[in-house]
C-alpha cells in the first residue's frame, strides 16, 4: 500500500510543480514531467489535450492571478489509477485564497497524469 500512496502523492507533487512554474521553459518541462503524452485537463473553464495546451492553461492562470501559488489542502486519496485532492490558489502577499477546487486525476502506467477532471469550489466574482 505505501508504494501506491507514494505514486499518487508523487503525481500530485509534479502536478503542483507544473501549476506553480512561472517561467515558460520551466513550465513546459514541468508539464512534460507531470502529464503523459496526449494527457488532458478539463475543468469548467478549459478542456485541453497535450502538453502545449496544458501549459497554455497554466500560463493563463498566472496572467489572471499574478503573485499567487497553488497549494494542496488536505490529503491525497487514491485507488487503482485514480486519485483525488483539493487545492487553493493563495496570494503570496496577504495569504488570501480566492480560488479553491478539487481535482480527480487518472494516472498512466508510468505514473504521469493521463487526465484531470477539475472542479472549482470557490471563485471570486468576475473571474
């Protein structure tokens, strides 16, 4: 059981590395490390496939929320090739977290993400 738990936690750690990568080259590298080739990301605001498009969604989030970082809230739970976790987007200036959500990921055999289904639990008006 610990190996499986590590598998989920490692995948989620790489996921947050990608979402928190601010420099384009670092973001491209982090997305490739986190997502399998042909992997996808779907939430209420995006439905994309492939490393380039995923990196574009992440870049857009940084443009909309400069000075914010994504962080895990709670624990990662998983079984088989599926894991779920919650997160929030936190201001590095004042610690506020105007955006929060929950994601369900499916992993490929190599431990990278095959798909993400994201849900937004808290979004500020006008975002």
